[in-house]
């Protein structure tokens, strides 16, 4: 299944002017990497977010969130936001959370 290109274009607008971002095809969709670290992505029609693994329980409690489990094993600090959760300002909310975490990571070489 293809990924939601409209969602990808909205992310492109959020990263415009921010240094260190690259796009890479991953997970059957598109990933946005900040200094080589995954920040956000699009898988089918959902947003992949990355955040401090210690916040997994709190983040996963949101009604628009479910575990990032496309391989049969969910990962702490990674979740999927459904299409309802990225409407309006929802996308910016989740992007900002992921961006904040990704920029705290050391750059990959």
C-alpha cells in the first residue's frame, strides 16, 4: 500500500527551513531523519512518531495513538498516530514532540 502523500507534503512544510533533515523510503512509506536519526515518518495513512521511551505509556494513552508494530514487535518510544490525530494542529503537536526528541540525539555519522 502506498503512503499518504498529502500527509508527507504537510511534513515537508513543517521541516522547511530546518537544517539536517533528509527523507528516506522506509517501512513501506517515507521517513524523515534529522541528522541521521529517525524523527517522524508516514506509514500508509498514519504518522510515525519517535519520542523519549520513558514516555511510552503516557503517549500511548492518547486516543489517536497505537503502538508502532509493523514487524510483530512494538518498540518503546515509537508510535503511530491515526489520520484523525493529525488533522488541524494535531500534526504540528506530534511533529514538535518528535523533533524535540530527535534533536536531543547525537548525529549519526
